[in-house]
């Protein structure tokens, strides 16, 4: 197996082009700029379009145009830029246009800072734009997943005719890890709704306008049915040693990595700790939580945000198990040691006192 | 005459083919537009449809509609239709045209749409010289939302949001978009026309056609601004509104050609077809054949528990990140699991830089190294910041002649040396990072030299630097061995 060392941000672009993406419109922002730069280098070589837009507002509307023309298109940004794109994302969801948006998150609110944070959860997962719509959200936790989930994002975007967001923190974007790519590139079929400037597509119309109230209600019903289908078919999560877990740690992106390390050490100390890492943040893996709640005594949510995913975990568990919360914000990362201490504290509070394993063995 | 027939108009002058026969996307009254009597949009629609007919481009045309009274362009034009967000038509048109350069992309916008909320999009599309056509209908007011003021509203003009008339002190001056865009280099054609009388209408018809034709010829960005009456909001009869535009509005917005470079413009060529799909992996540099052989110098003997956690820190420019990268690349070459994470924290503020590197036999959980087994401190601030985090039994490599006594720890090993000076003696102080890496490699003794060589050649392009770095690595290894002899001698 031959792998190459690469930054997550660079892997996204390569995977996108292999997945048939031939249009990239973006605006630079730390820590997502390598995506724009890599696209500037490779998109024209692959026969695609690259353009640095005048703003994120323009970029997302250029995507709207490219997607209307039936081309797989993507953009990238970070918190402040994603805020500006929300208008266009709402229009694309309304007009049922597919696209892929990579959000490599940084600190907020406002200008915040350029350090990694996870404060975009609400604006991305809950849909920061206006109207009744959803975006499918994928949360990679490694460079390999940056590549794999980008490919999946394009598939899902087309399958559901809806924007898909790749939500990764600055760590996952900036770090280098070995990665491998598929050796064949895809040429997606031109979608039938596309307006391409031909006789066959002359009758097509891309719009999000439904002036008649019943018409708009029916349209939203149609969108809602798609989202229900996605909730049924597209939920993805990774479970790490949850079979016998009494304490389930949960977090996404870089936190998922740290939680695995914490769980391993906690297990070495005799605690039955597992990790449930959501890969799709919408649809949220509610059933995974419900199932694990049958055995687990407590859930521990760890975020680099102020309790944003926490709300979804609480909704999923609906009060059947206690949910504890640990967070660092501003660019700080809950450290391995910090989380381990917190987990041990929860174990003391929640789990019944029991004899250490060795002593029990000695008593036999 | 039956009642059904009475509801139909007889079209005496013939209807453009680019219009639908019946406007079936409309809920009702499918034989007529939604425009008010005397509205300029109807006339401009006709001019555009006629131009599409005459140029024979109906099948190729994609119309990008605005938000405002022109929003229903797709009800009337039998062409490909896209409805854009308010003000964004030039961006949407850019996205369409760039991917479908053979199509004819026409943006249709009003003055609120184009001159206010979409001012950035129109400016930049024009400045990029997008090969699109823009039809800009300027009636000096927001009509669809009920008569609010626009950037093009005249001084003194009363609107629902300038009830006492537009004042320069509070609302500034009417925005002259055509004149503004004509200051840019890229646009090929910009003209302002009116609908005030038959002569003006004839000129407007020619201008609309010209802006479309320019695109068909591949000449570049062309825009026609049409001064247009809105009798409903102006609260005038159609004839009064038409006269007001001609007699009053034209004084602020004079008609004329503001840019015509059609004679000099070179027709653009359609882009060449992209490479074959089979070529893509190679173009992206991800084809297996193009990659270095994985596990080239695989360490069959490496212990299962091998788990090297390195934190490298120093000033920006000391080669901190490269040191880590060579280490990670060499680990990959040796068949290990690796991760490399650049610093992303407040320490950047003080001009320092650091990275986390992990090399392990087992898959790596967290790529963050909060408790390193080896700290490479390339300056004193980095030492002070991280020395207490080193795991007991671990190593601190410090770039300095004397190790600060207050950073000393009983439970870690220390190799302090002026690595930068050593590198300077070898030829360039900037190779100090490789001297330190050499010492690290000798201490940890987990990576084969062949993997380091391979990594160095992959990451350092200049042969001169490869040679220097190799000497630096060798010297670093020696420094560690010499330190052992010193210790042995002392003991």
C-alpha cells in the first residue's frame, strides 16, 4: 500500500477532483486557505474552473450558477465566511441544487481568532440561513476521512439535490497524515434538471420561488421527505469499544481522536469507557445514542464549543441517562489529561464503587 | 364573440419565438405578462426576445433573472432559466458561463438589485470582463416592494423611505452605474438608453441586441442600462411616466455610449477540452506509480509499543515545521503510523512556531502531543513553555550552550548545545534544525537512515541543501555520541 503524507485541506481538493468536481469558487480565509490554493493549482489542470470570488456571498452564488449548469461544484471557508454564505446555501437548498462546502472552523464570534474551534456547529448543522431546510453535514476526524468524506459529500449532494457541508476544525485541515486516494476519477452524469444552454435543457428552470402558499407548502413537504429519507439512510457514526461501555464519550472531529486516546487510558485503569463519534452531524446518530444508553450509565460530551452538539445529544437521549459536558473554547483544546481527569471524576460520581479487579481475583 | 375569445389579445406585430406561446408558468391570465400598463419591463422583454430570435440563439440562451419586478423572466422567455438571489445575478451568471462557455448567458436586473444589494457582484463581474450580457432596467425606485428609494433615486424625489425627498446630506447622490463601470478596463460595451419616444425605443432595441451579439462574438462584458418608467409607483399615467423619465430622469442619467471597445476586442476562444479521466490521478499527483514505494524501508523489527511523541518548537524561520515534516515523512517511509500537526495556538502571536509529531506502530489516536517523549526546543522561550510537559524518562534537546538551571529536571535527559552555531560552521545556520534532528534520530534510534535520506530528498528540492542537511544530520548524530563519551569520561 502506498500512501502519501498530506494536509487535510489538500486532500479535500484532490478527492473533489477525483469525484468529478470541476468548479471551485472561493475566498481565502485562515485556516481554510490551502483548499483555495490547491484548487487554484489543480482545478484548471483537470479542465475545471477556479475563480477567487470577490466575497463569500459571490462565491456561493457562483456555485449556484455552476450547480444550475449541472456541474459538480465546491467552495471552502471558515466561520465568518460561512456566515456570509448562508444566504446562498438557503437558496441552493430551496432550488434543490447540490454543492459541497468545506468549513474549516476557527474561533468566533466575530473576528474571533484563527485557532481551531468548533463553534460553527449551530450555524452549519442547524442551517444558518432562512427557511425550512437542512444541510447534510459530515465531520471528518483524519486526513483520510477528509478525502473519503469529500467523495461521499459529492455523492450525497447529488443523491439528495442538497448542499452538503464538510465540517472540520483547523487541526484536521492543517495536519498531515498518510492518505490514499482511489485510482480512478469519476465523470458524473449530467443531472436532468440542469440548465446548460442546449435545446434539450431549454425547458428547465432553476428557482426557489413558490409564490403560491400551497405550492410552497408542497415544496417544503417534498424537501422534508428528502430529509426524512436522509435521516433513515445516511446516518454514520464510529463506535470505539462501546460494547461494554458504562461511560460513553462523544465528540466529533479532532475531539474524536482525543477521546479515543482518553478511553484507551481509562480502560487501562479499569474503567469501561467507549467512544461514540458522530460522522454525520446532520442527520445526527440519535439511534446510536439510544442503543448505547441501554448499557451506559453516563454520557460525556466534549466539545471545542459552548455546548452546541450537547443539545443534540440531550435530545437524542431524552433524559434517559445523565449527560455531562466538558468544553474548552477560544482555540484551546481539552487536553488528554484534562478529559481523563473529568472522566475519572464522572466514574467516581456515577458508577457504583467496586473492588479493584486484582483484589477480586485474589479473593477467589 | 365568445367570452373566451374576448379574453385573448390579437397580437398584430407577431410575437418573438423566444417568448412562450402561452405563459403556462403563470397561475392565471396566461396570455399576458404581469407588468403594469406603461411599465418599461414589457418593452425591454420584447427587445431581448427579438434579439435572441434575430441572433438565432434561443437554444443556447440561459437567462438569469433577478429579484424585483423582473423576477418572472422565466414565465415569458422560452430559454433556459435560472432565478438568482437579490443582486447576485452577475455571480450566478459567472458560475454558469465559466462552466458552459458555449452558452449565451444574460443577466437581467433592476436598479435595486444591481445598483444596491448587488453592487459588489456587478462591479467584479464587469471588472473580470465576464463574457456575459447584462440588461439593467433603471426606474429610480424599488417598485415590487412598494416604492422605496433606490441608489438611483433622483435628488428631491419622494419615495416611501425618503418621504421628504432624497437629500444629499442623508442619502448621497444618484449612483451612475454605467459611468462607474466605464472606468474599468475590462468591459467591452456599456450604453444607457431610454424609452421616451420612438427614436429612443429604436436605439434601445439596437443596444439590447448589440450587448447580446457581443457575447455571441465572444467579445466580453456588455451592459445596457435602460431608463424605464414605473407609472404605478410614480403615480402617473403611462404617458406621464414616459415623459417624466425622458424630461426629468434623463437630466441625471444622460443617454449615450460610455464604453465601446468592440472594434478592438479579440474574440475569446472556447477553452480546450479537459484531460481524459485516466489522466486525473497523475495530474493530482496521487497515482500509485508516481508515489514513492510505501514501506520502502519497513522496520520489521520495530517494537509493537514503539510510540515516539515529539514536540518541536522555536522561532518562525528556524525550520521547526520542516524538522517535524522530515521526521514524519521518514516514519511513513519506514512503514510506521505517523501524524504531523502544526501549532495552532496563541503561541503564534509571539512569533514562535511549533509542531506535534507522532510515530507509532499502532494507529495513532490523538495527533496532539501534550506530553512529548522528546522536546526539541530551538530557543529559550520554547524551552520554558514546554519543558515541564516532557514525560519522565524523556528527552529535551535544547539549542543553547547552557541549559537554564531553573528548567532542569531530575527525571528527563538533556542534550544542550548550540546547534545553530554548529550548523553555521557547516555552512549555514539555517541547517540548525537538521543538526537537532540528527541528534534526535541518534537518541531515539528507531528510524533507518535510508528512510531519513528518502524523506530528505522528497522534501528538500535543492541538491545543495540536501548535501548540507546530510552533513548537518551526521554532525547531530556525532554530537550525541560525543556527549555520551563525555558523560562516560566524567563518570
